[in-house]
């Protein structure tokens, strides 16, 4: 028997050579190059049974969807005494879609036919061409699995998301007897439009499940009697990873669901390979999305050889596997008791309402709450005129300028005119000349306009910046930090001083302003414990200014526009009514921005916004409900 071993560089594919071993190598190399290059017909043509090999390779492509093969040829050995048989060792590395690579070693058998220049080598057609343990009548079965998703936790480290039973309310198109009645009934119970339900059902083939809405079990039970007997309505159950309630910290925490094309596209390896696949449960928004890879972990897989005949019940034997790698938790500073109290408080309002709570001194976000009527994102990224809640910042600028003190007598006329434009107090109330503290407590617009015009053009923006307004916070879930122009003059400067004009704020940023006043040490916002700082800590206006401003904010609660909060402990604040739109008279948002010292949950700073609330009193009412919910 003649034996030849080759382990050097691979030659270009060909079918004959003066050296039999070279010919075998060329044939093996050509086969592997064609296969890994996706030309299955060419690869099969280099075997002893092109039809059988084509079927085999096509089946493998089905078994390993979207996988690509990298093949490395090893030693080639001529094994027969007549130099008509050979073996070629090779290494297969499959780049499995959204899974680790699968690598194994295998052997190709080759046979030579003909003599001299007519001699040619072919790969012997057999299932072992694909994998050494694959036999006739078998195929590969790939099972890919993600690890259990890591937790997003609260401030104490307890998971905020848990597996929760849900009911998928939907339609079995084969069971529908009266589509119009079915759509109307489902719409009345779920709020999904009957037109949308009808269109979806009409577009689906007979017998297909058409989803309408997914409800938590208690929510389904509330509408069960309305929908359960509707012909065609079906209610399969499953579990999903959900926060305690549908609105619980929604803007910050986000949600988990089947990965969308957009989410899948943004979660790739450095070389562009996908990390995850359609159908994976992934973070779709908020922190769940921002910390996608950390929370999701890395998929694992098993590959088994299994009978092509499914009726055999063959469970297969595993020929390759990689364990999934679990993710690691993300800890937030959220305090469930605070979040729940905030959720209950905003739920009492029919208008879109937001409440953000921050820990003074640390900037930790303790609660982010919006009711069902609201776009939850507006709690963090909404851009709203702050109205008179801006007077906390205007007062900071005026006290910093040293031109007045809380006791300085200032005029508070019912109206004032700037460059021909008349500004007025609510209902044109006129206090005469009063201490600056009283003008603040009663929210006298005219006082703040007249005094604000004495500031340098950048005085208001500088005071705002001392609390972090305008900072480009680097956060996993964005926060609009506000804008206060430094170049306003005339009527715009006058309007800016009372939170109108060109001034815009988010509830989150106003809560941070309140926290900076409460603590004396403004801080960058913290959404994730242990994360990189969102930015440098704001400088603050200085202790002397804050020592004057705090009693003024306390007076708002004791004798001013927020006396409804006098029974809620040591509360400080500022109300705000912010006009917007083109209606006559204009619509207004309602604000309350403040803080509580020494409450059941420690010192808390917060901002309430009721969109189109028309008056600050509705925001004060939400703040009152929030503090009551904390047990104060």
C-alpha cells in the first residue's frame, strides 16, 4: 500500500495530478470551497453521487439556517495500494446565526477512477461528508437558546421584572361567524378599534390566530364576561417578563418583547454578525434596551443528529453544544414604595400627568411615573414651558446678583408693560409693595418680570446652569435637561423670567433643580447604580443664596399658592401655570416643583406636571396624593 501525507498549503482545486495525493487534495479542496461558497451544485458535482449529495447539502442548509461554513483542509492520505482511495481530514467551523460558532473535525473519503491523464478524484457521497456521526436517514437539528434574562433591580437589589401570566386575546379566523359583531365586541372590551380588528382578520388565512391585545391575567378577568363567548375569539395564555404594573417606571425601565427589526439591527457583534434573532425576547425600550447585551446574555446551542422520519420519536444524540452565557443584573435607584405612591397619585388624574422623584444630594432617580393618558416618555424627555415653577431659578439669579433679599420690598402690580406688551398676574391680582418672599409665595408675575429685566442677559441662563439645566447628560435613557437662552431681550426676556418665552423644561430636570435646592449640592442624574457619571456635578448657586431661597419656597406651602400641602410634613415648593398653544384664552399646563425633608422615605425632591391642567392647583393635588401615599 502506498501512503502519502500532505499538510502544507492548499493548492487550487483540480481533478488530476501526476502525484495521486495532489489530485486527492485538489478534489477535496474544490469540494469544500464550493460548499462553503454556497455553490451546492458544483460541490455535489465533485462527488460520486451528485443527486444524493445535493439533497444532503440542501438539507443541511435547512437544518442550519443562515449559517455559513468555513472549511480548513488538513492532511490528505492516499490509503489504497493501487492509489485509488484517499482520506482528507478537515475542520468545519459553522458561523451559526445569532449563536456561537460550532467547530468540529471530520474526514472526507475520496475515490479515484481512470488512469493517467484521464484519472480523476471524487469525494465519496455519504452523510459523513457533513458530520462524522451523521448516518443515512438522519439530519442535523439545531436548537438555539437564550439564558434567562438578567434582572433589572430596585435600589435594594430586588428584581423589578418577573415572569407574569398574560392572556393573548385574539381571533381564530376559522371560527368566526359574524366578523362585524366579533370586532365590535372585542373593541368595546379592549379599546382596539373594530376597523383594525376587521382588517387584520380579513387579511389572515383561514385557521390563523390573529392577535388583538395581550392582557395581564387580572386585566383579562375584568373583561372576560364581555369577550369569552364571542364566536371566533380565543384566549391562549403565556408568560412574559413584566414590571409590577403596566405603568411602573415605564419611561425609565422600558419593556421586553419579541425583538423588532430595529432592535436586532442595533445589537450586533463588532464584525456585524447578529447577536440575537427574530423571536428572541429582547429589551424594546428604556433600560431594557439600553443594557441589551448585559441583560440578555449570549445564546447557546445544541446540535443533534436525528431521524428524518419524525414519526420514529427519535430525540437524537447531541453532537455539538455551547452553553448560553447569562447576563448580569442592572441595578436602579428606584424605590418601589416611592414609585407605587407616584403611580397611584398620577392615576387619579384624567389628564396626562407626570411625576418624577429624585434623591437630593445624589441625583438618584427614585420614581418616574406617568398615567395612562400620558406619553410616558414625556416624564424624561418632554419639552414644556415651566411657567412659574421657573421662578425658583429666576429667584436664584436675583438673589445671586445681590440686588435684593427675601425681605426687600418689591412692587407687585396687577399688570406691567414691556416694549408695548402687557403682562399680568392671574386675574390681575395686585399686592402693592410687598417683601420679595411674599411676591414669590403668591407667584407675582409682574414682580419677577420687572426684577428679571434688571439681570444681565445671561443671568437667568447662568442661574439655571448652576442646577444643571442645559447639560447634555450622558444617560442610558435620555433626559431633556432644559433650555434657557442667554441672549433674550425685551419681551422674550420678560417672558423667560416667568417660565414662558423660550424657556423649556422636562419634569425630570425640574425635579433635579428641586433636589439641588434641597441639598445644596446639585448632582448629575443617576439612572443606574454604579454607572459612569452622567456628567459633572453642577456647581450650584452657593450656600448663601440657597439659605435665602429655601424659606421662600417653604412660604409657598405655608401661606402661598400651595397651602393644600401644609399637612404633609416639611414641604417646600413652587407652583407653576404655563401657557401654551394658540387658543384664546390660552391653555395652560399645571406644575408643582418641590421637596420634602424628613419624610417616611427620607428627603425627596419631585416635580409634577399635569399637561393642559389649566391651573397649578391640579399639580398640587397630585403632589398631595403622592405624599399621602408615602404615609405622610
